[in-house]
């Protein structure tokens, strides 16, 4: 965080100051009072279950020097605003604009990533590809999936005078979300990965999702650049919406892409290798070999997106390939692979799910299990699909059968139609099992998993299967350590 006085915070947010004007914020900006430390700014967000105003005193007791709140708080140094969440965004916009307007020193470049799938992996890869180019601490990357109207400003507010790159994940569940986020942090480089059916129940249509993702294209700074997935027709079409003076660079597997993956191979562990082919304008193409450490063929496009950004920022092709080959997973519950001592392989991809990512996860399970190991898919509900939910879950169940997954365990009423689809497609007997909740799934898996099994755990975050992923990844190790 760049140091700010209470007066500056009030000016940035349009708030009313109820504190010593010279009080200074020197620590982090937080929305959780338990994270308060010396010099922090606590933003008191009202909520359906808890109200941040009730925890403001605790934050100040723990060292926070200022509170951003919707009302005066007796005895607490406060900037009062109409809407603390909106004020948080305004504060982030102010801080980033100030950092960019510096006449001397380092000016941060902003890279923003959106898409229906792959955002978190791509920004994690970017953090690793760009990191070696800068001093320690000079790159700020979104933690986890803090990609909304609260998480993104909190990430922006981690900027310091030493920040050279700010890598942001931008999510959307409504038209206008990306436009709002790019107003807070206009990207120097905007990346669009894909247009899928995630949140279609809220958006109403895939066309509306495409419209929302295209807000990234119009949100980049004047003279900035846009990186688009040439393999996705809806994304590729966004090139027609780019403003004059904005450059466009494409990635994908089709021959016309500026940055391509050629000769893709998938090993027995589900990891991809390929030739990174780069067309640098009118000159001859450059090539370099890449072997990813990430599990899943779908990560090839995420790697290409990160490579395209990094190449555009001046890193040579050979160096990009080397860094891609050494990059590792950085966020939990996203194709996280655990090799248990009993010989069971757990693929925990339970942070989120939509039809596209569910299909990718199942294909990865089939590849890793191969012909010699038993494949087990433990699947929960995909949320926010609206009227398309039943058909989407049914389709996943049918795909499980077509991929010859040996065992399907469907968890929870919201996912029931996966089981129904599998039965309609030809599963019989105990090949597909429906269980009502996590406890039943845990009991079944603990009793039935065998050495050599490969288990995929996947669902939307709200379905809660991440807890089952944790259990399966740790259960046998803990058991063995207590023998």
C-alpha cells in the first residue's frame, strides 16, 4: 500500500472526515478485522449475515489507524461515505492513478485477464513468467480468485512505489462488471480467454456473456494492447471492437494465431508438451519447446495466453518457454494433484465448475488413468446455470460414460441429473452412484478407494466438494502418520 493520510482517503472517496487529518495509513487495506495490523485501513462492509461496522473497534484495537464506514463510529477515526464498497473501488482507482502519474521512479503496468474458464491459472502463470524480470516484491498478482468488486480493489491497493507489474483477474456474473473493474484499473494489456456458459443462469444467454467479456477490449488504456484467443470464435470476433491505436495479438492452436502451440503431446500424467511458435510481425517465426508442469490438456491455451502477454512485454521466446516449463500451480483446488502413499492419485479441481471446465477435468481424468488404472469421478453441482442446469448436468453424466470413466459418484441433489444422464447413456449397476451429501460421499470413498485409483473431485465452490478434496488428499497421509 502507498501511504495515504486520512485527508487523502477522504478526498479520494468523497467521504467526510471524522479523524485527525494527519492520521496516516501505512499498512494494508482490509475488509476482515482479523487481518488488522499496524497502520491498516479497515473498510466496514455491510452484509446479509454480518456487518463490518460491528468489527471496526476490534480492527482499531489491532492497529488499524483509519476506518472507511457508512456512518460515524464513536471514538474511532473514520471516513464516512455513502457506500463503503463503492468507496473502496474509488480509493483503488485513486491510488493506481497516482502510481501511474509519478514523474520519477517506477510506473506499474497493468495486465488484466478475463474469460469463462482459465483466469486464475493464467494470472498465476503470468506472475511466474513476469516475476524473474523484476526485483522481489515488484509484481502484485491477484491472490486466489479475488476478482470481483471487492477483491480487485483490494489487490490494486497492494501496489507500492516498487510495483512494476500489476496482474489482475477480472470476473463477471453480469454485463457491466468488467467495465466497472476496468474503470478502477484500466489495463495496459487486456486478455480475453474464452466465452463459455459459466453464470449463464444470471446472464441469460451466451451472447450476454460475450458482451460482458468484450468490455475488457474497450477498457484498456489508450495505446494499450489486447490479447485474444483465436480458437474461440466469440473471442476472436472482439478484434472488431478494438479502438484505434490499440494493438491486437492472438494466441491459439489454429495456423493464423500470432502465438501458437504446435505438435501438442500429452504424457501419462496429463501434462502437455508442445512447440511454442511465435510470429513476430514480418520476420521469420521463432520456436521453442515447452513442457508444462500443470496437469490437463486445457492448460495449453492458458499457457499460450500468458506467453503472448510476456512476449509483448519484451521477454525473448526462448526465455518464455523456459519459464513456462518451470511454472507450477499456485492456487488451491485447481487441478491440484496429490499422490497418496497408498497409490491413490487425487486430482482436486473443486474450486469451481461450469460445463466447459467440467468436461476438461473429466478428459484429464481419462488421460491420467489411461487403460491400466481405475478412474473415479466425484462430481457435485455446477451452479448459476439457470434453466440450462438440467441439460448441462445430464450432458456431463453422458460424457462420463463416453469417456469410459469406471466409477461415477454424484454428490448432492443439485448434481442429481449427472447421475441421471450417466444412467440414460448406459451406466448400470454400481457404475454410477448418487449420494445425498458430503458425509455419505466421504464414507463411500474411504471404504471403496483402492491402490492405483485416480480420483477427480470437481464442483462449483458453493457445492462444497473442496472439503472432500482436502479430505481425500490428506486422509491417507494422516492415517499412515498415526500408524
